[in-house]
């Protein structure tokens, strides 16, 4: 497998640690390090795409597993693909659903062939194989698509981690073969859908041209828990399988201690190609982002900022703050004095607490907006510090303040 056309990466200030990068995709250039907000079902919960663009979102993540179940990958394809469907014009990435294989364990059974699972939507049964995942992700049409991998919990026994890592490598080879086949032969013929009288036709354009998937890059995923030997074996296996446009690191932030997670970064980073973007999956707390950037990671995603916002917790430079605390009942101060989001500029803590105490959806939306804005601005600050060659001093001071109250 060779690098996909339309994709490239270059880095500067790369001295075995934090680095600036430019990841070119068919839908634009992403400056790294960067955090990707999660729009699981082609939407960031409660926030529209105009707001996402206004806060500086460069790249957005969606989930192939959930979109396959509803509305269906063929429906998204018929409606113009993921970008047109979601109204997000920038680069997009779809996760294959490997995390759902982990988190929805009671609904699935993992075999060598793939994953058999019961739909969380209607209870129907589905066979989710590496080949089917490639077909789904090609139909969805994101710029970057992920292999199907097997993710297991942090702290799993070495033998279990080895088995999952080795299976992920075998599934990667099957993903690669099917990805290349679809690139050569095109997707299956378009599924016909009836449209209301007077409505525009589905798909549109030349039928044969539509069968050819848009340019996409397939990323492999490093697995192996927190075992140095397994992570090394996973990287070696990935590099032997193909010349990839980028490489992802999975299987972290799933219950292991933070020092073990950071040590895993230290193990993997020197083994990864320097001319490829490195995507750390599922990590999104401010201190973890800085520690990962320190060790050469480039792209990140996590549901934490929106999920925590919906439950009343926000990120600040002084650590996490729960707006539900009674001490905020009479607090006229803004959440922070530096954030440009509406929660900080238009409201005070007393009102935000009132919204959450009464379960008003506006409160959940405002705090989710704040957390996303906070992380995207943090990545801007990181890039500026790297560019100005002051990242080490800046990051040390930032983390000392953030962790001072036990965050």
C-alpha cells in the first residue's frame, strides 16, 4: 500500500518531541498539534457546524459504527457523503467502531472473522468484519478512515493484550486488501432510494464516477496495552504491512494509570516515522494533551469536553470546575476571564449553575461550547509555543498551574 493521493505531511521544530505539522487532505490542511471534536453521528451534540467553524475547528471526527446503524452508510452516501450530509466542509475522520466493540461488550462477540453484535438501535444482529468496515467507511466518504481493531481494557493480562494486538494486525491486512480493491474497482452500485415528489434526486452526477470512492487515507492502529514489547511488535508489524499516510495509537485512556500512558508514549514515539502524522485516539484532557504533544503526538480526539459539559464540569487554567457546586449560586464572576466562548463572555457562574440545577438544555450546550473552545485555544497556544521555541518552559508553567489544586 502506498500513500493515498491528496495526502501529505510535513513537520518543523521536530526535535524528538513537540513539533509543528501540516497535514494536507483533499478537504484542506490541518495544522498540528490539533484536537478533533467528536461528532459521533455526524453532529457534535447540541452545537451546529457554524459554531464549530467559528471556534476554529480544523478537523472533525465521526463514528462509522453509529452511522452504519442509523441512518446507514448507503443513506449517507446517497445524500452526498459525510461532508455534505453534516455540512462540515473541512477534513473529516471516521473511527471504525473499535471502541464500541470494547465499550458495548455485552452486545457483541469477537471472533477471528470479525465482530457479531446486536444493534443498540433495534436489536438486530450484524456481522462487522474488516472488509465490511472498509465498505462502510468508503461509503461514508471521510478523508481519513480507520482500520477495525480489537481494543481491550487497560490493565488486561499480557497474553490477552498480545492476542488483541496480533488480531488487530491480521485485521489490518484484511482492511488494506479491501481498501485497495475498492480503490481499484470502486464501490458497489448505488442503492436506490425513493424521494418525495419534487425533491432533488439522490446521488447526482455520473453513475460510474459516483461509484469511485473519494480520495481517502487508511490509518492503522497501534495496540498492545502498556507493554513495551507488544507496542513495539505492533509498530513493526504495521510498518511492514504498508507505507501509510499516518499512524494512530489506540488502546489508551481505558483505565490504565496516567504514568503508564505517558510511558507508552515514550516507548512508541521514537519508533514512528517522522514524516507521518501521529494520531492519539480517545485522549482529550488538557494535561494529557500537553504530555502527549511533548512526546511527539500530532492529532487527538475525545468525547470528554462535550460529555463533561453536559454534566456540569468545565476546563479552566486552574483545573476542572463543577458548576453544580453550591458556592456558585451567588458567584457573579465569569467561568474564566480569557475564554471568548458565550458561556464566559455573556453569562456568569450563578446563571450557569441555575441552568444546570434546573436541567435546562442551554446550560449543557454552553458548557460543551466552552470546553471545546478551551481545548481548541489550548492547541493554538501549544502551536505558538512550539513555533516560538518556548514549549518546554510554557508547558511546565501551564501544567503547574493546572495541577496546583489537584486536577
